[in-house]
C-alpha cells in the first residue's frame, strides 16, 4: 500500500463529490477571490471543511487566525463556532479583508469575528499583555512565512493545554525538501518544521491536504 494516495483525476473528482459539503455563499467567495492577482493564496474548499470539523471536534469557543486574506478560512471557522464563540482574525490589509466582511455579513457571522488590522505579532503581544495566555482553544497560521516561528511561540502561550494550532503551507509546493535554499520563506518553513518535530511542548501530525497542514496540540 502507498504511504499516501494522490488525489488526481477521477479520484479527485470522486472525493469532491462524496466528501465536500459546500454552499453557494462559499462558492461565490472562492470564485471572487480567484479573480484577484493573489487569488492562489486562498485555501481550498476541502481544507476549510476540515478546519470547521476540527473546530467543532475540540469544542472551540475562542480562536485565533493569523492571515485572513479574503476571509474564506475565517468564514469556515466562524460557522463552526458556537453562537457565543469568537474568532480574533489578524491581517494587515483593509482591501482584502473588506471582501471577507461582505460575506461574513451575508452569513450572519460578523458578531463572531473580531478583525484586527495590524501586524499580527503586535496583536498577539497585546493579547498576552492583557493576560489572555491560556485562554484560546485554537489557532490557524497562514501568513508571512518568515514570521511563522514568532507566531508559533506567541500562539503557544495563548492556547490552553490541549489547544490546537494549525500551520498552512508547510510543504511549500515541495520546496522544503530541496535542501539549502536561497528563499527566505523556504528556509523559515524548513526551520519551523524541524523545530516542531523536536518540540516536546506539543504533539503533532502532518495532513497532506492542499499545500500541507501541520496540526500541533499543546501538551
């Protein structure tokens, strides 16, 4: 048996037909985003569904998102949070997040999403200064790769014991396996992957979904 089955062609179509649960609103957000110059940064529909399932599975009420883009992942997570749940979503772009706001409003989820337009490290440091360490259930990191380690250390402090952290793009289109790289982003991801593998503060697993997602649970 192969270690990992590649979903291509007819098998990929079969998986989509039999596992993906979609909505017209989500489709419209994805389609609008694909028309943007940086549309490839959007997570895939099956990844959003996977994140929503994990949100419900751990009973998350308080979540963090580092890197919002046009708001698709925030929409998926906010849908899965309870009515009194809260997602603090960090980004630096008013332009891109404005797209997400329209869809959050249409979905009736604006009250669950606290969008912070500022460098995410500043927002996370402010939360720590406010005494919110250990109060979050989940964090999703999908922003500038050079700061992944900084996001990791801060989110780890903010998560409760048993809290879940997710890192997107950890396979980086295969570039992380190519040895020494001239790319700062690739080197940052290689360093983070090695650090997480050795870090006894967490349990972890790799999900080869999309561009690779690392799941890390705080011990």
